[in-house]
C-alpha cells in the first residue's frame, strides 16, 4: 500500500506550528529549545515504512524503558525559524532500538543531523511523566523570557515561586495546581540535568532551569504549550508589577481556595495557608 505524505501527518504539522510559534514569541532564539512528541506505531505506519531505517544513531543514555517507542524530535543545533521551510532537515522521526542505546532514524534529520542534545533529558522526563500519567506525550523545553528573568530576581524556593505565579493571574492555579518545580543550575545536555529534571517531573509538569529556561509536559501539544504560556504570562505580569511599584492588592489565599473549590482542583499541599 502506498504511504501517505509524511508532511501531511498531524504530528508533523503540529511540530511545525509549535516550533514556529516558539520562535515567533522569542522563546527559542538561535538553536535554543527542543521538543519531543511520543507517537503510537499506528500513527506512524500509514506514512513510513517501519522497516526502512535510514540511519542508526548511537545515544549516551540507556532508554531501555522506552524501547520500541516512536518519537518525533527537533534536531541538535537546528534553528526553529527554519523548521517550517525545511522540516526534514530540522527534525526527525526515531524509534528506540532494542538495546536502548541506539536510535533508528525513520525520517528526517537529513545531512547527518542528530536529535537534540537534550534528548536524554527528554527521555528521562517522558519516563517520569508516563509513570504518573500514561497519557503524557509531550516534553517541551524553551527559554520563556519572563520566567527566565524571574530566576534572577525572585527567591528560588518552589513554594514562594509558585505562589507568586498563582497570585499574578487567576487561571494559573487552575492550569498548574501542582505548582512549578525548580532545580539548581546545571550544565545542559548532561545526564545530571536530565536526572534532576525527571525527578521533579514526577511531581509537576513544569520544571524551571534557573538562568536558562523551563521544561513543560503534557498529554497534547496544546496542553504543554499552554502550560508554559500561562506560567510565562504570569511571570510577565510580575515583571510589570515590579516595575510599576509596590503591590497594593493581589489574589489572597482565601481567593485561591475559592477558585480551587469552584474548579474542583487540589492545590499543592502546604502552598496555601489553611482555610479559615
């Protein structure tokens, strides 16, 4: 049976759209940022010959827990601004081989390109999120500007940072009631930063990398993008508020409890004062 055009696959179209938006927003300058999208075999099979491996790519991380799984990922050193005009050069579809340390390239990453250098961190985070939510499919990393700026001026305490974001925009508590996690500054592209991020991903879908950026996870591309987008908007409002002068009023814990009850959500334990 003739295969469909891979560029018409919904997940390829989603990757093109989201990378274009991330670049447009200024969150992924140059080759900053990366995205990985877990795919079902039944989604890939109509578009690609699963036995036609273009290239074998070795990997420093043992991803045996994901062997046989398919991903579409952005490439290392690739500029998000170029994905739309040259998708097959800037991203690729891979399958994790049986040994867990080799990637089968099925499409894309042309001219000997390789997946993002943050791929081990992505795989570790996928494993963590899947352990708590089997429907998770997206890991997204970018340099959201105002969240990044806050890591220079705000106390890097998870409770305090989360509370500040919750207090900036009413929807924040609803979108990420579990809060935001923060790891220490670590060298990117290493297993060390991947392990630290993945451990936090068991508790939250947002993990802040101080002086660097943020990791977000979700069941869909819209969820992961919207999660980061909401936190970034709150950080932007915080920046405006700090510039305007003393805060005269904000969302109180009483307000936030009312919000939690109205939407049937459970705030991170201990992040709000006990209800009166």
